[in-house]
C-alpha cells in the first residue's frame, strides 16, 4: 500500500496534452500553481501534488507506483506497456477513465506514388516510427515482416531522405502527411488521452481524495461532450 498522504498525479510538462490536462484539473476545482521551472507543483486547496514530466515517462511512473495517477495518450501507454513486457518490467495499470481530448490515430503512411494493394504490400518494408512495439504487433497480427528505424520527431521526412520506405506515426488532421507527400494506408491504433492509476493499493487517505476528484473529472468530460 502507498503510504504518503498526498495523491501524486503525473501530467505532460509541455506539449499537446498539457493545456487540456491543466484545464481539466482546474475545472475539477484543483488550485494549481504551475510555473515552468517547478516540476512538482502543489495543489493549494487539496492534498495533491502534480508531477510535470515528458509524456513518455508517465506510463513507467504509474506502473512503478511512483505516481498514483497519470494523464497520458493511449498510444504512449500501450507502447510503454508492450516495451516493458518485453523487458520483464512492471507493465500493469488501471485505466480509470478515458478522456475526451488528445484524439489521434497511429497510422502507416506511404509515399503518394506507392502502389498500395492491402497489408501484404507492406511485407519486407522499412518504417520510421516512434512506436516500434505497436508496429511489430500490427505486423505479427497481419502475418507480415517489417523492419523499422526509430525517430522521435520529424518522422514524416524519413521516406523522402531514403531512411525508410514508409512511416508509422500519429495523425490527427492529416495535414502533415499531405505536406510531406504521404498517404495514410492503414490505421493501426486509435487513441485519446486517458486517466490511469497504479495497481498498488492506495492508502485510505489517497483513495478518499481520488473518490472526490474522479466524479468531478467524469462530470467535466460529460459537460464537454
Ligand atoms: O515529448 P513528450 O514525451 O512529452 O511526448 P510527445 O513527443 O508524444 O509529445 P506531443 O506533445 O507531441 O504529443 C503528446 C500526445 O498528444 C501524443 O502522445 C498523442 O497522444 C497526442 N496527439 C494527438 C498527438 C497528435 N494528436 C498529433 N497530431 N501527438 C502528435 N501529433 C503529431 C504527429 O506525430 C505528426 O507529426 O502531429 C503531426 C500530425 O498532425 P496532423 O494534424 O498534421 O495530422
């Protein structure tokens, strides 16, 4: 059982999910003083601390029980869970609530001139991606072999510079693909942000804080629908 009395929530420090996460917490009545340099922000009116980190660090912090809760994209979560299973590290978490922001899809995209005739046309090709585990799972579920190279940004440029045949990356509007001469051929994972929770049992004090804020989070989500 976790012992501290302040509930610790991990959120993205800066990026696409940080504004929506911060506004969700504020709308739930949490008084947050988030300044750029403070990585651990105290909520002044409730026993809650907010840990501000890279998105990619959030799943591990929750799976290892360092943070009680986290707000992160399902894409990052699923990739981390697969990666940690492979490494034999803790990979369990509770999906406490889906959140209705951060919507996107993880897709395979190929140069516009590529003659796509179904998943088999991707067999033996090389993809630039930040999500190798999700790509490998898709390949194995579809009976094809793929190679990959890891890129943490600017993935869309890889085919044009000869680094890869195609890409496996997040898409929301499709504008970036189009601007880089790519077409989406397969959606392999659909994602939104989620509130996740450690599988470790919370202390009664922390559980009671969670019982207070969870209905508020769900209420804010419902109001946004
Ligand atoms: O840096 P950090 O570790 O914190 O995480 P990150 O690099 O994943 O940060 P960030 O801020 O780029 O993304 C945070 C999360 O936002 C992602 O993990 C997704 O859950 C979610 N999200 C939603 C997106 C997008 N939409 C999205 N469109 N993340 C990235 N993109 C990128 C995509 O990679 C591509 O380069 O936007 C571009 C495509 O956008 P469109 O609109 O042109 O299709």
